[in-house]
């Protein structure tokens, strides 16, 4: 399992095109890590958000913040589908540059972009209205994107002292009015991971 916090601010690269116009072939180790040298890669940006399906139970991709033009003009983020990158020796490497990013990826995956959810930082509440804190992390399968659990806390100081509430995905009831809704039984879950 992987957590979205492990992907945040990680560099993302795209293989450069060679003289023939084709991208450099990705080389890999037996553990699946991409080994293209940095000279064969262009920087795309850094991961800054994780995007989940409209149901909220599956990671569909990442938003990559591209560098500003001349340090002043902000560029739009790039959507990178979960099945379109591999772990590289220096960051993430895009493996499907043609249909793994932006509209091409969204169309290929058949996702309704306007209904996709960004859980990180969203307030969590039970179906009977009890506030639990905000979503600080999500644990998921890197192969399928299926969420295993959500980590909900009150802030970094509280998180380090008392921990998070770990809410299993089967307690997720959806999204409404800016809140993650979870089963009322989540209010009784014990804190995990604090000092």
C-alpha cells in the first residue's frame, strides 16, 4: 500500500524525444523502477494533489504543478493518470505521454472530471453530523488505485501527539456540501499513530 503523502512534491519527468521524433525507450530494473538518465528527461513539474473517482473510493491520478514561466506566469496543472507513470530513480516518469495526461487521459479512463474529488484537506463528518477533523492522508493500492483507508485528524501538532483516526473505505458514504461523509460508527474509532 502507498499513501498520497509519499507522492506529494515528488518531481515528475517526461522522456525527451530523440532525433527520430520518438521518445527515449524507458529502461527499467527488475523491480520496475525506471532508470532513464536525467539527460533523457524533461521536467514536467511536481505532484501536488491526488484526484479520486466521483465515488471517492479510487485514486484515478495526480495533479502536477508545472513550473511558472519566467518565474511569473502561472501555468495550468497537468492531470496524470495513475496508470501512466512509473517510479524512477529521481522521481516519477511519465510512461504514456500521448494518452496518459490531461484530456486524453480523462477520455481514455471515462471519468467525469467535474465530479472527481480531492480528499486531502477536506473536512470529514459522520452521516449524523459529528465533525471528525480533516483528511490528512489516504492509503491506496498503487496498482489499482483502490483506497484502503482515510486518515483524519485535527492538524499536524495534534497528529504528532495523539495521532489520526483511520477510517476504512467501507465506512465512506460519499461527498456532500464540501464534506466527506462517513458512517456514524467512525466517531467511535480509536486514534492511531500518536506519541
